[in-house]
């Protein structure tokens, strides 16, 4: 069973337990406390207000007249912006910062011994997770959530882009809370925005079960591949959490039919989902008849991939019943041609989900597809960091085997015939241990793979003896039953190396690169900082 207990909202718990409340995924703490509107919150303090998810919530509450304050460990663009809006922001976290606060908001990044957490408990303030505030804000807006083990940042960012670029009336200038910044012609754009329109687009984070609190108008599920088993315990519990999330959709549920886990969620619903269900898929074997009870099946047809151009072309066939449900007069299906600047069939699926949601909200189908054409992607999703003398450096957030396989497949499509070199930083010891064999298999799609030390996040190395930078290369060697060749191990054509020192690994990778090669820095940790290191090394090497 998931590791959930009742989420307390005020005061110190019986027995003097000073730990953070554990998330209850199906019972928003504010609702249990009788808070039905933002005006009931009282003075509200955010711990870590400068975070991407927290800052946009703080701004939304401020916009609705709530007295908002916050603290963070360091100054940044978001803290400066919030101050300009008139929000009191303190740098440094201290018990005195929560004085007078009726509601104190924390996120999963906050530790239980945070002094503001302890002070809030002692003062009897409501302690609520950021997801509770997001759930409250959704209730007064037209809301769309995007959930899934992979693709939710790109899909939610693309939907926000479609509405911001081509939306009219209530759909124009949406608010959005996305777990990363966006690429644009002017550089990175903030992943949080408070707009004047009525639509709110949000990532629905499955990692801690908090997405079970949301009741969106439209819920998108991109895939349901078990992850975060350190929290859920079993794959079955992970699937069931998505089932509960799906049941909360009020108007439409949009699900990827190419993913077996997502189809399993549909099977588990047993017809007890109040929302009308739309499935999108590229699998030609999937039929609407095999999915009883759905409103319609949107087919994704692959067009010429424009090999080497970096663009993805596809066709969406929208069923007439879906168009009518969206308020359009339609007597027959509608075909849409979609041209994307982001490569890979996985991005064609992400675009399909975003375009479907935009149309269901009331956006003109042609305006939606036209707006999709210049979407550059979320930051750290196939983000080209630079090129030096024919060597291209790309950064990507992929940190699960399925994401890595999709990334490398897209890289092969975009850079056919090139040598692909990867610097991979695993994220979490538990994930590395559970998926070591699958990581090796996915990374074998490259030519040259260096695995560096694991980014621990919330975990401790001492709890996972024997799991380190060499775990995945060892799995690759075991899978192929071949002895090491040269300075690395070979798996299905890929040379694997382990180098715990990430900076040195980046330098070595740059030194091995030749003109025409593509180097990818991959992972959810600080491996992103190695892009400039590699480019500087390439420049230095050429000067020498």
C-alpha cells in the first residue's frame, strides 16, 4: 500500500511528533479544515517561496487579496519579482518569519526540522502542502492537469503555449504552474505565470501522491509506468493512484493509448469515471471498439520525419463525436497536419494531448496546430546548448529508462549517422538499483556512455551499499556477457564507462569527441552544469 497517513493541518500532533504531515492523496487538507475559498486562508506564509511551484501559487493568492509572505534560502529572480508585487519575502529561514501566519505552506523539498515548520506547529498554524493550495485555486478556474511518469512538463508547457499564442477570450493569457522553464527565442521563460484568463494549466506530480487531491476540468494522462516505488511500494499501488486521479476529472479525461499502463488505468475505472474519455494513440492495432465507453479515439499518423531537420511531422485524425463534445459542428472526422520543432514520436504524442485539450477547452483546431509549430520545448528537454567545430552539445532532463530510450531515438532521428556520446548522471540510488538493467538497455542506443556519480536528492548513499557510478556499466557488461574492451565495457555497440567525478567525465568526453559528434548531458540533477564545461573544453582543445 502507498505510504500515506492522515494529513494534519494544525498544531502539534499528539505525543509531540514534530515530523511533517504525511500526504493523504485523496483528502485535501484545506477542505478538511473547512477552507472553501482563498479568503478563508488568512495570512499565508510560503516556506521556499522562490521555488518554481511555490512562487506562482504565492502570486495567485496575492492577486486574490490574500496577505502573503514567504522566505527562501537565497535571493533569486522569483523572490525579487514577488517583492516588486508587494509580497514580503525574507532571505533566510527563521522561526520568527511565520509569526502571525494562519496558514503555512510547505513543499516536498522542505525538511521536517525546518525552523519555520517547527514554529508553525507550536503556534497552531495550518500546515498544508503546496498541492492543497493548488487544489483550492483550481476550484475557481477552468483547470487542466497533466499527469504521467514521462512527458508531463513538455505537454503542459505546450498546452500553455497554445493558449497563450492562439487562445481567445477566457482562453487567452492562461495561468500555469509547470515544473521547469520554457525555451523561447528570447531565452528561458519562467515555468510559472499568473495570467488574466480563466484557464489554469498545471503539472500533476505523482511522485508523492499529491495529484490525488486535484479535481480538474480536463485531466491528461501521458503514461503510467511505475516509478517512485520508494514512495508507493508496489507497481499496483502506483497504478491505483492514477486511477483515483482519473476519477476526479470533471469534464474530460485524455489518455495515451500507446502506453499499456495508461490502458490498465482505463480498465480499472470500470465505467465509474464521470468525465468523458478520449484516447490518443499511434498504434494502428488499437481500435475504439477495443476501448468500450470512450468518447473517441484520436489517431496519430506518422508523416515524413524530415530526417536531420529537427522537426517532427504527424497527422491527427479527430473523431466527429469528440469535436461535437467540444462544441464544434462536425459531421465527420477532422484531419490536422502538425509540424513540430521538437523531434521524436514521443513529442508527437505530447503534442496530440495538448492539442486535444486545447480544442476541448474551445480553441479553434487550426489555431491550435498553427501555434504548436513554433513551440521550442521545455528547458532541458532536448535543449541544444551549443556547437563547437562540428560537435553539438545537447542537454536533457531524462532520468528514467523509458525517457532515455525516447531521447536517444529522437537523437538518432535528428542527427542520422552521427556518433552519439552520453554523459549520464543517475537520479536517486533507489531508482538506479531498481532499473539498472533497463538503464543499460536504454543507454545502449548511444555509441559512447559515461555514467557518473548518482545525484542523491533526498536519499543517503549509506542506505544503498554497492549502488554507485559503476552499477549501470556493470549491468551492461552482465547483459552482454562480454569482457571489457579498452577502457570500457561494450553493450550492443555502446561503450560504457564509469567515472564518479562528473567534471572529469565531462572533460574526457569532450576530448574524445570528433567533428560531427553529438554529446548529450542527461539526468535530473546538476549534470546540466556540464554543458558549458564541455563547450569550453572543446574551444580550449581547438586553441591548443
